[in-house]
């Protein structure tokens, strides 16, 4: 199992102009802990929406690389997004699911992945170009490479430890997040 904070930090080191959409809860805290950045589009109260926000960005800006970092609970909530992404085939979109097999934000109840629901198989059935599971921190370098140059859509399911880690809260004002993101996007 992978330490989530270390994994996310390794994915985002030297990120350049990568657009990052962290999902609700722990994924947001992990991205913020790796370093706040104006090209992070933090979402508050939008469970299940991270992949679709990433798709919208990927379609609107095919010249940019988009990374969605989200949890298994968020991905399961928005599972239909995999089909839409598979139909649209955005080459610049990578989804990394931080899968601890639990709903971390609501009390660590087991998620469907704990019972064997396979997000990788779902992504492949939805015609993702690549989908695979990783479970060792040593695989972070390869995932980081896919974030920058992989031919998408790509889904990576990262098996992370069930540990709860301290929250690192980024800005929470939705208007400020949006404006900062737009300004950074338009200046790079």
C-alpha cells in the first residue's frame, strides 16, 4: 500500500503548467499539502464531480494536460463520468484515483472497491486508452510521466493506506479559487 501524501507529492513535483483538479476531501488536502498552486482547481461540496470538471477542462483546453486526483468515494459517486470520458476520448486527461477502499470523509465506511468493484476494469470497458492499478510508491515516477505525456484518457487506481492524515486546507472561497485559476490559466 502507498502512503497517499508521499505519492501525491511525488506526482506533483516539478509540475510545470499541469492543471490539477483534486476531488472532494482527502484528495484536496493531499494536493494542498504538496504545495498550493494557482492551477489547482479545488472543489468544495462537489462529490462525484472531479472527473467531469477534468473532462470539461480537457475538452476546452486540448493544448493543456489535465490531472484529476480524487478518491474512490468521489469516483464511485460519479461513475457515469467514465462512460462520457470514454466517448469523448480526451488525449490530455489522466485520472488518478487514491483508493483506500473507504469513504474517508464520512467516517471510514467501506466503499464498493473494498468489496471488489474494479475501477480499472470499468475504465477499460469505457474505452480508456490505459488503465491500471499501482500499489508501490516506486511506481509514482511512471504515473508522473503519464500525467505529462501519456495518451489519454488514462485512469490510474492507486492503492493507498487507510491511514487518516492531518488535513491541509487550501483556500475555501469558490469565487477566489475560480478567479485565481482562470488568471493563471490565461497567463501560462
